[in-house]
C-alpha cells in the first residue's frame, strides 16, 4: 500500500493528517525528558475540571456524538490521556514511535495513533461503526456500532478511542504510519506538522519521510 492512503471521509467535520515515519534508533534519553516536559506543559496549561470545555476537546466530543458515540462513556484517546496526566500520572515509556504519538496527542489534545507500515489494505474509509460490528482492539474485543472508525478492505483497524491488534507496533517495527484525527476548523494541519517537527527535533527518535492531509 503506497503512502498516502486513498481516503473516503464519510463523517463530516473530520480531517486526517498522515505521516510516514522511520525509526532512527537515536534520541532515547532525550525522549524520556520530552515525555516529562510534555506532561508538565499539559499540567501548566489545563485543569482537569475544565478539560471538557477546552475548544479542541469540546469539538472532538461533538464529532463523536454526531457519529453516534457518547464521548463520556467512550472517551477520545487524547482526552483519556490528558485526564490521566492531569491526575498526576506520567506519560509511559512504551516505544519511541508510540511515545512520540502520545506526546503529539497530548500537545494538541486530538486523537492520534501510529500503525505498523504495511498492515493496511486498499482504500481507507472514515465512517461510523455498523450494528454488530466489532474489532479486536488493544484493549480486547470492542463493539463499534456508532463509533467513528477507520476501515480498509479487511475491515475496521482503528478508532480515535483505541486501535486494533492488526496494526499494532512490535519491538521490531521500524516503519510506521501516524494518523491524527482533526476537528476541522479547530486544529489545522499546519499545527500538526509544526508540533510533530518540534517534538522530533527535541527527541530525534524518528524521521518523517512524507506527510499528507485528507479533509
């Protein structure tokens, strides 16, 4: 599958930012410091009780509701991550590519996921889950009805809540595709590009081979 993927956006109000990344094997010590700094910036900028009213968080919640999903029951991954950090947890060390993804999501308060390159097939569609549709996610089996999701010719592989086992990174993964779910008119693609460049400049654990936007 060539980058960027062909996309069909069936849910209005969303944009997708894509980045093709390759791990460099560098910057691990800087990454630990970056995780701490990003978490502290979040604590300095946001308050847990005010988080639902943040313009970006509110916009993502609205898009969830429009798709048919209650964002207070199935929280966007970005909001769930921010809530944990604002409660005092640190950003976990998982793997360089996942850590950069989490830092980006927390910085911008938008859902983002990173997938092993080559795990998707054919055209990608952003749509709402159908009745009875399920996915084996990183959290286990999850029902998808009404949830915003990404699907390819093999079926759903990711949501702005959690991703599938099919596309997850392994310790051997060196090439990955990042996708950022954007509420149009609230977070623009240039903000994502700038934030990703900044993070990778601070911790050069990967390099961006190409990027694209679908909206």
